[in-house]
């Protein structure tokens, strides 16, 4: 019985790593699709989001079964409860990657990136990709040090998000409402992606230490 | 023991109703603050979000304690697991009300609503308020019929969200990048608020029927 239980917990962890890896692939592809107006790549990201949704639902069911049958306590309980929350965050991250890819597809063959913001969005995308990679690492290694790295990356992302608004509200984009909308949404999607990565990191902190701060 | 357990479950439900009621107050105030550029009201919404965050954390702790000590099964387990997810959605709804209020505060004494969109945003706000009210009702009465009402309201909201983009991308807002940004963000916040209300409704469906569809 104990062995079955340990195996279920390992399966929770493995599934989290698997979903997070797919989220990492999605945001990587979404960033490239957005930067290079690559419609085929964008379609792939959109398909991925459905797959991740299914994987998250399967993980949730596994977690609920463990709660019902094996009544975990202490850090085991925190892992299972954390998995339910992390699956929701990872699913949202996949949705946001999908939204970024959709912007690229809507504007194709034009670019969804307004002039003067190409470098900023490349940097935001790179930060999101790096955060997603750190989440995979954190879920796999359970190393608490990675949690702070995720938070630091999110601070950089928030700075860039503020910069996008400065730029968008400057005169340069007057007469380009489409560019203003795209930049506003894309920047918001990138920023939210980072917030959800921080949520996952916080859940891992809760699992590892029993506190959320 | 059984009585203590039933009491804990009632407390979970009561706390959900309490948080949802505060979310309803928040979105009501945020909608008025946004529509009438009422800064004092906006500040109240911003304070509320912190209170709701604390209430959600307390509810999460209660749910985790119940899982650890009372090992619920079947619909009791679904309520407790659902509470963990619903608290996250309700907290996000409070954040979104806060974001709407913040837009009003940033633009004060100007209006955050670009010309020609006042009625649309009043309608979006009214829909969000109605959805929040339905969520309170659903949590209190556990009446499955309310779930579909929430979904119907969300469909109306999505239509308005699409309309805002049409308007924003028409010529009328050229030369008003601030208006385009505000309208884009406000519309997105309203739409996401509705999505989270639907998430709460889905969790209640899961609790009541054992399925998510």
C-alpha cells in the first residue's frame, strides 16, 4: 500500500514535469511565431493548448483519487493540493502562449508587432521561455533556490511591461490603433504568463516549506 | 466527529459565500468608479482586493486542514477540492475588479472610457455584476439551474468584448492611443472576470454532479 502511494506521488510529479515541458515548448514556439509571423508555428501552439488542457484534467483526476483513497498528510498532502493548483496555472500559461500565437495569426501576413517594439517583445518572450524552463527545473529537482530565480525573472518582465506602455502611449504609435491594441494585449499576455510561473513557484515553496511566503 | 466534520463543510460553504459577496461588492463599486471616474470608490475596491486575498488564504488553510484531518470522500471531497479552486477564481475576480478601478484612478480627473464606448462598458460592468450575484446565489443555494444562467451571461459578455475591439480599431479612436489602451485593457478585464465566474460555476457543477461538463 505504501509503495502504491509513493508511486502515485511520483506520478503526480512526473505529470507536472511533463505538462510544464509542453508549456515551455508552447511559449518558445509562440514567441518565435509572434516575432517572425510564422503561421504554421502559431497553429501548433494553438493545438498544444488543447492537449495541455486534457493533461491537466487527467492530473487533477489523479490528485483527487489520491486524496480520496490514500489520504495523504503533511508534505504529501501539500504536493497533491499543490498539484491541483499548479495544473491550473500551467493550463493558463498554455492559454496565454496560445493567445500570443493567435495575435501572430490574426495579423498575418503583417507583423503583430508595432514598429519600435520588436526588441522589447523578443526580450519579453525570451524571459517567458526562461521562466518556463525554470519551472520545469523546479518541478523536476525540487530545488528551493530556483524559486527566487523565477521571481527575479518576473521582476525583469514587469519592467518591460511598463516600458511597452510608455512606448505605446508616446506619439509614435498615434494613428495605429491596431498596433496599440496588439502591443497592449501581447504585453499583458507575457506579463500574466510570468505571474502564473510565479504562482507555480509559490506552490512549490508551499510544498517544500509548508508556507506560502 | 461526524458533527465536527459537517460543521467544517458548512464553514467552507459559508466562507465561499462571504468571499463571493465581497467580490460582488467590489465589481459593483469598480463599475461605478470606472463609469463615473469616482476615485474614492476606486480606492475602496483596491483595499477590498487585499481583504479578499486574506480571506481566500484562510479558506485554503481550512480546506487543507479538512483534507488532512477528516479525509472526506465523494461529494464532500469534491466540495473541499472545489473550494480550493473556487477561492483562486474568486481572488482573481477581485484582482480584476481592482484593475478596473485602477484604470479609473490613473486617468482621473479624465475619464478612462474613450468616447463612444460609455454605454458598452456600462453594459459590460452590469453583466459582471449580475454574474457575481449569480455566483453568490449558486454558492448559497447550490441550485444547478444557476450554472447555465452564468454561462449565458458570459456569452453576452463575450459579444460585447468583440464589439469593443471593432470600435477601437475603427477610425474613431485614431490619435487617441491612451483611449485605445484603456479600452483594450478594460474590456479584457471584464471578459476575464466573466471567465472566472464560469470557472466557479463549473466547479459547482463538479461538486453537484461529479463531472466537469
